[in-house]
C-alpha cells in the first residue's frame, strides 16, 4: 500500500487529502482544510501551518507528500507568502524523510480531464466519478488536494512497493 498526502498550501486555508493506493484500488482516507487565525502576521500563520502539517504527518504517516507548484501570481506579496507556506510543508516532509512530488495546476487539469483549460467543476466531477463519491468533493481547497494526490499515481513511473 502507498499512502500519499497532498497539500494545497495557502496562508489562510490549507487543503489536504490522504489517499491510499493498494493494487489498483484508490481510497480516500480523509480530506479537508485547516485554517489559520485571521488577521495575524504571516510569521504566526506559518507557525500554525507548520503545527498542523506536523500533526497530519504524525497521524497519517504518508509515504509521499505532493505539493502544488507555485505559479505566477498577480499579487507579488501573496505569491511570496504562499511560497513561504510551501517551504513549511516541504521542510516538514524533508525532516520526516518523506518523498516530495510537485505538480502545476495545468499538469493536473491535463492528466485528469485530458484538457489543460478544464474548469474546477470539471475536475471535481471527474473526482466524484473516479472515487465513486456521492457528491462533488468540497471545500475547493480540499478537492484541489485530492486531485494532486491522485495525480501522483497517474504520472508515477516508479514501481515502489510500500508495506
């Protein structure tokens, strides 16, 4: 079995998903978002993200962590803050000796729907079908996390046998 944790790192809400793959069976173990305290300094937000990521890693013990690659932001300050949140996630993965994978939103859209211009709702519906969910996964940041966790298996050329 392989367990992947995907993190959608922002500074206000951070989406995460835990998916297990055993043979050709994919199972969503958990997905949701955690939020930082509103209207506080980025330093405190990063500490809160760090604490939450540490707890998720301890609880679920992932084999791989997948993080969305930072893409160009119109707002430079937001881009810098998100880059720092990504660093917190990546540092915690490295500290725990967990493999890191990164994907861009365009790679995910193309892999899951076959088209790089897919809309968020198209991706959510695809996940609903793939994972046989009763409803479209929500909230959006958590759904983003599921896409990227699933993306690892779609693109992995590795044959890893995790116990």
